C-alpha cells in the first residue's frame, strides 16, 4: 500500500541519516527513492498469490489426470524478474511460472538438443517413445501396454497414448500442449476456491497458458504458465516459452531455457545477502531507467549477475548504493565499448555450487550477448549514442 511504501521510505531515510554518508549521497538517495516505488512486499505478495493459484490448479489436475496418458505435471517453479525479486514493469508485472513435465507411464522423453556441439542448443526437440509395461500389468497394476496390447482394447479401456494426443509425429508439440492445458484450466476453474474471489480469463497464446485474474475491486493479476522438460538433473530446461525465434518455427521445437537456473542464482544470493542489501533495488531502478530504450532488461540483469559474483554482498548496502549504481552503468558502458557481454551461465568458472548446469555449459566458450554489435557497426554506434543519452 502507499502508506506502507511511505513508511518504508521514511524508515530508510532515518536509517540513512544515522550513517556517515556525505550530505550529497543522502540527498541523492532520497531522490532515487522517490524516483521508484520500493514495493518489494507488494511484488512478493502477488508472486505468492500467483504461485498458490497455480499450485491449487495442479492439485485439481492431478486427480483428473491420474489414470490418463497425458504428461505428469510437477510442482511449478516461479521464474522471471517478478520471482527473482524485481520487475521493470511493477504495476503490470506478468508472473511467469514453469510447469515441469514428466512422461506418463508407458512413455519416455528423449531430448534431442539440436546441432551437435552447438552452444546454446538450438532447434531442440522432445522425442516421445513408448516402453513396454507388460510386467506392470502382470503384477496387478491396471495398465495396458501400448506396445503389446491390441489397439481396439487400448482405445476401449485406456485411451490413446501421448503420441496420439499431444505429439506431432514422434515429437511433443508445444502448441498442442498449450491448448490442452488451457482447456484443463477452463474446465477446472469452477472447482477452485479462488473462483469465488477472481474472475478468470484465458488470454490468447499459442505456446503458453496466459491467465488474467480480476478481483471484485477491479485489480488484475497476469499469470503466464510455460511448460518445460528438464535436461537430466540440471537446472536447464527445454521450454515452450514463446520467443521472437519461436514465432515462425515448428511447434515441435522447444528452445533451451535458463530461467530456472537464473532464479535459483537470485535465491542463492538472497540467502547469502545481509538483510539490508539493496542489489535488487539497484537492478529495479536501472531497469526502470532503461524502459523505452533498446537495452533489454535481460542485458541489465546479466550485468548485475556478473557484478554480484565479483563484488561482496556486504558492499551492496545503503551506504554503497550510489557506488553500486555507478558500477552497473560503468560495466554496461565498458561492455558496449568492447562489444562484448558474456552470458552468465556459459563458461563461467565462478558459479555457485548449488546451481546445477549440464557439463557442456562448464566446458563451453563464453557466449557474447553483444555479438550483433560486432557484426553491425551501425548498431554499435547507435547503442553507444543511446547509452550517452541515458
């Protein structure tokens, strides 16, 4: 609420007065505090509401899907800026959650990671294969084998396999998966306790499930559910998440997603950081400044992740606030001048141990997010001009 935000800002200013910062630093801190609304609590609250709604939906789905051959839905993972603790568009933030998919009984998933040796993996697919379940049937489990039982008996008693529902050929289809999930949501919403408090609309989306929840006061909450299949036991997934590249690509292609590893990195930092650390406020303020420019929030987040890995968390407190803002902008400027900003997850030897990456990531050469500036001098000159205007 506005009252809470005002109280929070006043408290921060009072604490700041007790620090031995120069007057100019205190004044600038107050200016920055008014430039951005410090509503961490609001963002955290809405993130929790979104997570609870989706968790309850999946509980309803589990009962309906328990004896089917549709994918097994795993507990959701909140991803993206809102679940990392910041948002460039706080008022209309979209709360994105990844739904991990496991193969149903009698099926296996085989991940085909595109061109061998290419990093990052592009044009990846999820091949679905049937496996024999005759032994399970002999042991008394009510499961017919898709490989060895007659088709008419399977249709009559068990229904189609996953290959006959959500696949195109032998490959899991992202668009069919999204449409299936959207229909599940629409059919299950009436059984949800939240249906008494929110009006729910499923918004158009070809590769995800977008929900708009509106309460009695007219306040809206936007949730986007994407689907993913985990690479081994790592924090990297093949995801249905729509990107510019997926607009014109076949629906059986699933891009590689780093969102889970990145949100786990910010959780790791939150566990290590002092209670008054301002790294997320620095990130959010800089992201607000960059709104409307050609600099993406992902580029900025990458800069901050690199700095968090090199500057001790004890140096991200209020007294160092302006220095850290300057560090962020100086790092971005240096990367623009050198036309090189390395992706945080590839070839990074300084990764926290609890972030699990495929071995190929650790062996990979750094991936330059500014490669386009190397290839296009005009784009490089424009990026430098745009930065100077900031």
